[in-house]
C-alpha cells in the first residue's frame, strides 16, 4: 500500500468514528435502555444499515464469492431468499415484539413459556456468540484483511503475527466503541460504512465485468453467458451440497426465518427503533439490500472464474485475487476502510447483543434485582469489555483449525435454531402453550440432530432442518394439547411508551420485495440472462 492509501485509510476510519460519536452524544447511555437499545432513537435508515453491517462480514464476502467461483449463482439463495423472511419480520414478527415491549428474544420466551426456558435460550445465544461468532469474525476478517492489504509485508512480520495484530486492533476499537456510546454509536457508524460498502462493493463487479469485456460492461456479461452459462443458473441440483432447490421452500426458508426473525443480534437493532413504523421501514430496506447484495457477494466469484480459471486453487482466494487485480493502488486505503468497517460492525453488533443477553437476562433477574437502571448499564459496560477481551484472545487460536472450527460453528446453530423458531411461532398463534413441551422440544431436537450427523452425514443439513422443523412443531403442539397443567395462557402485554402504529406502506413495499425476489430468480435461471444473450 502507498503512503496515500495508508493515510486515506486512517482518515476515513477516524472521521467516521468522530461523526458517530458526535451523533451518539445525544443519547443518554447511562441507563440500560440508552446503552443496550440506543434509547429507542434509531430511524429506519439507521436500523437498516446497522442490521446490514452486523450481518455482513468478510467471511461472507470471501466465502460466498468462493462458493460462486465453484458453483455459480446458486449461492445467491443465502442472500436473495432472506428478503422474503425480512418481509415477514416487518409484517408478522415486529408488531408482536413491540406489543410486548421486550428487550431480548428470550424475554418473549419468558412471557410465553417460563423463566427456565428463557435462560436456556439466553445461554445458547451467549455460548454461540462468545465461542464462535465473535472469534470467527475477528480471525477471518483479519485473515482476509491481511491477504488483501499485505499488512505482514508492510510491517515486516509473519502472517500469524499480522493476523493477531489486526484482531487485537479491531477488538480494541470495537470495545471502545461500545464502552463509550453503546448501541447507538455503532449504529451511526454503520450508516456511513453501509453506504461505502454498497458503493465500493458494487464497483468491484462493474470494474470486473468491464475488464472481462475489454472495456465494455455489457460485453463482460455476454462473455460469461457464452463461456460459462452454467454459472448464471441460480437453481441448485436436487443433490447439491450448497443449496438443493427443494430446500428453498423448507430448510433454507426456516433457517432464514430463524436468523432474520428470531436472532438476538439482528432483532435488537430493530427493537432500538423510535417506533414500530421505523423498525418496519428498516427491515424492508434490508430486504432490498439482501437481493442486490448478491451482486457483490456472489457475482465477483463468477467474474474471477472467467478471468483466472483454474489458476486459483483455493476458491476462497477468488475475491482477494480479483481485488488485487482490478483495484487501482490509490483505492486500496478507501476499500481497506470499507472492509475494516464490515469486520468492526459485525464484531460490535454481536458483542453488544452478547452483553445485553448476559446483563438483562441473567445478571439483572438473578443478582441485580435491586440494582438501578444506571447500575445495570455500568455493569453492562464492564461485561462488554470482558466479553470483548475474551473473544479477542480466542480469535488467534482459530488459526490452529480454522476450517474445522467454522464448520462446527455452523453445525452448532442447527442444535437450537428450529426449536427456537417453533417456540416463537407457537407463541404468536397458539392460545395455550406448554412450558414442559418447550423443554422437550429442545431435548428431542438436539438428540435427533446429533443422531442425523452420525446416520446420514452426507445429507445436506438444509434437508435435515426441513424435517426437524415439522417434527419440533408436532412435539410442541402435542404437549400443548395433552400437558397443559403448567401452560402459560396469561399473555400479558407490557406497557410501552413507543408508538405501535404500523407503517402504512408495509404491505405494498413487502409485495414489491417478493416480486423482486421472483424476478431475480427468473433472471438467473435457465430461461433468464444466459438464454437471452
């Protein structure tokens, strides 16, 4: 990197931090609502971009482009189909969450079932975030950052030393972010990083296609359609190990419902909205982003395949190789700041959610019953620092087995995602709920999920989730019917000062999102762009 690139990198990162700090000063972070939920001050725009940036990490950018390098547009299912569940989040889930005035997903579980089930859910979330998501975000982000911008060469150190240094810097910066400004500071910086990510991210396929077409963008698209038309097909084979097409309607759909509608680190950002209307606007804006996000999360991998072919041995090298090949040197600092922002935002978003779950769901009801809101917020800051330090220390250890651990992380989510989704859906629509049944759903699901990994290890996990969702639902409905001595049928709504008036355009915008999803799949199908050119 040139001196200009280094200066521009630090100038952008510091400027965004100052901007976010000045904006967040308006929010009183001395109490728990201000620290954990940004004082319910976020607009739809801020909600959308803080959700986007919390979700989007370098693992996604590099990993999904690596998969598309191998199999093509089939990979876009992870992004594009998520848009439909974000419509469901806006129209079905958020009105109910706001009605109960909850701060965490597990709060809702307590309202509908019991405190024990709530704590089971909280502990599962906390364990997953601390041992997997936070360290993986730091390690994988640092790995990619070093691969693209060659920090080890600039400083004259080894790769692992560079990765440890980058992990420490991002971890330290993220902890300071939350300690000073809580959720609101991260959300305001995400708004700027998000705009940069859209502009910078879309510039990569545009430049790549132009180079592929020898100076003509449309010729680049035609080149792919002629030389590798199979890469433009988004419909995965029935035995695909990425996204088999039948799972689009079952396992993939249920998995997306869990992630986008019941995952604490996503939902917390929406709950920080000024009112229900702003939260719904934010969710639907994220829906549009997920559709068009495929253009820089999937398409660059296909461009790299057509530019470099088999010269790239490891698919995960496709995106970094493409960047180095097409980016002018003066842009390295700018794009480096965007990548840094993506890593930082994912780390800060999940760290804030982890601290929220521990402080509000475990510490406050067990040890802090007599504590004031300000005392709870101060404890939350301390917890943020401790969890952040722990995750930062764990991150370098992933270098010992990065692929194995990441696979374990993905498999671990399958242990509880379907039971949690079932509990929340039944909490919405069932008049009687069995707290005993809720616990048995978790127990039986975990046993069957574990057995499936032994008996049918080669079956795509999305097929497994397709079956287990309906089985989990059947078990809970059965307990609701036959074991209702401890059923919770007193659905108390919590008084809230927030405006619960829904956004009047939610249905029309939601329908537009769904139509855009269908059109995108038609465009990248055997009858779509590859057949038209």
